[in-house]
C-alpha cells in the first residue's frame, strides 16, 4: 500500500477518525471541536457493545502506520520542452525566436470523483482494499500522471550560464514566440525555452546557439587636438567599438575659414594635420568610422582656435597731401592682422643723408606729416605694423621728392586771334612755380553759357604739353567759359582764373522747305519761315530760287516770307528753295520742293477759212 493512502474495513470508520488518529500519531494538538467531540463520544457507549477502542479509530491507526512505512509516490514526469524552430531570424541588435509547443495533457483523476464511503457502500469485515486515495492536507486528491505546464519564458545568455536574461513571449495556439532586443553586434548567444511547472519548477529546454551580425562602428568620441599653430592643427582620435567588423578607414571633416567643404581626411591613420589655415580663426572637426557593415554616426564637433601671429606686410604708403615745405604720408593696415589687433605702426624715413632709414614715427595713427622738407630732395618711406605677437615685415618703399607738390595755377586763357564762329585759338602762361615737379601736361576745360547760365559741366577740350590750343566744335555767336589746369607727377594744379569768350557770328542756318499757300493754272502762291538759328544776327532778307537740272534762277530776294509767282503755264512743275540772309551773309538753302500748277480748259478753236472751189 502506498504512503498517504488509507483502507477501511469497518462501516463506522469516517474521515474524521482518520484525521484524528493521524494527529495523535504526529503528536499534534487536537482542536476544540475534536476534543469536544471525543468528550461526547466517551460518554456514549461503544456501538459494538464492547469497552475497547472504537473500531474506526483502530482502522485509522492501522492505515496511518502503514502509510508511514511506505515510500512517497513518485512525482509526475517532466514535460518535454522543445528546441527553437528554424530559421532563427537575427540582426545585429535583436532576434526573433519561435518554438512549437504541445498542449499540456489534462491531469489524471479528479478530486471530485473521490468521496467518503457511505455505510452502505463499504464492504464488511474491516479496511477496504479498493484504489487508494491521496491525502493532501487532510483532503483526498486524484493522482496526476503528467506535470502540468503553467507557462513559458525564455532565457538568453552568452553560452556560459552567467547573467542570463529572461524574456517573456507570446503564445499563439501551438507556437510560442519571443523578440530578443538589446543584443550586441557580432556576439554569440544561447537561447532556450523554460517551462514552468508546479511539481518540478522551471524545466529547461535544449539550448539553441546563434551569433548576431556585424554592425557599423559605434559613434566615435570627438577628435582631440594634439597640437596647433598659426596655420595648422593636428587632430588625434581613438577608434570606437568596431561592432564585429574591422574598421577600414576614418573620415575626418574639418570646417572653417578657407577650408573647402567635404572630407579633410580619409584613411586608416588615427591622426591628421590640417594645414593652410588662417591664424586666430575658429575651426571645428568631427569624425566617422567605416567598416564593411557601414558608416558610424558622426562624433560631436570639436572646436579649436588657431594661434595668432604677427601682422602681414602692410601696403605701400602714399602721399595724401603736400605743400612747399611739408608732405602728409598715410598708410593702410595689412589685409591680415594675424588674428591679433595691431597696437601701433612704425614709420621709417631715409632722407638721403647716408644714415639710412630712421624711425620718424611710432604710434597708433595711420598718417604722419613730414615737415621741413627740402625742395627737390628725394625721400624714401616704409611702414611696419606691430601687435602682441610681433612686427610685420616692412612695406614696399615709397619714393617722393621733398617739398614738392602740384604746380601753381597757370596764367589765364587769352585769345591768340580773332575767334571764328566754330573755333577759336587760345593761349596761356605757364605756372609761376612747379613746386619741385616739372609740368607734364595741361588740360583746357570749357562749357557753354546761355543767358549767363552754364549749360552743363566743364568738359576737357584739350590735353597736351603746349601752352596753346584751338578750341573747336563751337556754336556761332555763343559765350564760353574756359580755364586751364597744369599737371605734374604729384597731381593737378588748381584751375586758372576762368575767362568768358564769345565765338563769332555766322550766317543763319537753312530755313525749313518752301510750302504752298494756294495756286491756279497760271500762278503759284508760296511761303517760308525763319531758320532755327540766326547765328548772332537777325535775318534781314530771303533769297528764293527756282532749280532745274542743277541750275538755279533767282525768283525773289527780299524780307517777305511769301511770294506770288505769276505767268506760270498750266500744268507746269517748279522746284523752289529758299535761304536766309543776315549781317554775316547768306546761309545755306533749304531742301528743294516741287510745285505743279493745275491744268486749264483748252482755248477756243480758230475759225477755218473757206477753200476756193
């Protein structure tokens, strides 16, 4: 008989008797209910008519003793836990795994089928020999033939059973699936399914190994600055995690003034020196790593400031102004101050005495007045700029004659001869002083005045070395304002005093063409108007000519603006032109115009004399 099972051969044996005897044998205290019941039972006479122990209690004692002598029943067998199905879908940071599972078998027996025997059901003559009942906490339960699976989960490790991770999955009918995340690239893993049971706890299935794929390298750290100078920066970096595939190259991007867009470096070295940079400028750089799986994320930017330097070479100084005994020297700063502000400038002057260049000025200004200059003496100037990092090279040398300047104004313009209507010849005197620099050329400026008002700006009508010229393209009888300027190597002189000169008068310009007033078959009445320009004298008369085959004939001369021509044949054509006359002479003719008289009716026929018969 198995441990934990009882048999009864007396109809008076009850489950209460079994529990009571079991507690007595285990030396457990009796509860109040049992005690009261025993007290009540002790007062009653035995049902079998004897004074000995109750038959049910004797049977219970015998059953408990037999149960303690038997070994415990074996647990139900462990469930079979499957291995992961093929294929195993994995990437470099995760995997999808599935198992095909069987539905658990139902537990053998049912506690509800076990019941306490009734007096009518028990066989006579002591304990029963029917199928034993399991005692669990004082209650009978049907034995189980297979451990029941309560649920599943997944364990993931790296093949060493250390630091295994637990993942919960989802079950869809006979398939259990789990998504594994947070995996490392190019790393071997082992996964197994675990069934949870009440009898055996966690039951491990067979392990399935897999390896994640390689991934692009991890995001590298920002490169560091190994060294820097005025025009270069050397960057250095550390290779990031390659994630399962060797790093084939690094890509360094540098941005800043004077650096073309794109990658500054590609290669397998772990340092790079960027050159041809500008001093005291801000540059930034970032890094990427590349392997067969791809390109990493770019690192953070690193910012670096190149070192400053002395200023670049300043441009050549120049003479901004000058007079008889002084000259003003000025200069501009260099295009590049080296990234550090210029503190002062040093001007050196060589006056030709043999002492060479001597410092004449040292300060922040960009100009210097050289006084007591000797006329015609050659002076040489050079400049350098200074900042906290040092001094620039000297500028190119400026050479200028001392005490020289633009010449004085020339003498005023005068007429060399009587002016003509369209041109006039003028002359002038040289300047009283050239101020140490010879005259190279003169420029004559002119502009027309009308009723005393200038008709525009001065225009250069002559440039050359002579002290006289002919001014052309004038309007007759017009007033002109003229002046002259002398020019040397050091610049132009002030203009001379302006003079007003009037061109000579001229005959009038051509009038408009002749026009028809009216006509008849034997006469023409024609007219004309004044010319646009009288050229300095009023029109006093007109000349009307008839033109035929390049020959002309005077038709009329007088002050009238019209003429009635008679004695013209009917249907005749005349070509007429007109010219205006003033005190300076007759002007050009107008364009010829043709006029045709109307036709007339024929005259009366003559009588015919009779012929002799």
